[in-house]
C-alpha cells in the first residue's frame, strides 16, 4: 500500500505531520 514512487502518498503524510505535531507528539512517542 505504501509506495515510494507514489507522490500522493507523501503528500498525504505531509499534512498529517503538522497536525499530530501538536497533539500527535505523544502519539508518535
């Protein structure tokens, strides 16, 4: 499902990084 050749895959993670960064910090830990 996770393909490195798929540009949309990375774009989906980009917006998710800043979002959880505030409340996801604990979730990532």
